[in-house]
C-alpha cells in the first residue's frame, strides 16, 4: 500500500505484504518512491501510478526509492497485467 504526503506530494510505501508483488522487488515500509521506470512520480495521478506499475505478464518494473538517505533501484514483477481498455 502506498501513501502520499499531502504537503510535499512525496510517495511512500506504507505497507508491504510478503506474498504480494510489492514485496518481491524489495520495497520496504518507509521507502520514498521517486521514480517508476525512470519517470518521476511526484506529479502523477493515482491512475497514472497504477498504470506505471502494470505491464506485460512476466515483465519487470524498476522502482527508484530513497531509503536511509540512499537512492536505490529495486526491480520486481509488475503489480498486475496491463488492461486493454
């Protein structure tokens, strides 16, 4: 589960279920998500964020986070397959 700071518009990981795809890429509670596949997330709407985390079955997503003052790239499976609508 992700949450956004209302004042700064920063996006944070609030909760990670070990059996869900967000746990697979190595995201941790408290990580600030800065980019998804090289796209800055601060200005993205909720819908755009969902779309950025989806992709082809078997594909990966690269999430750039700030953790403990360090910038890290974590890779893992897309959250859900992309929709064709």
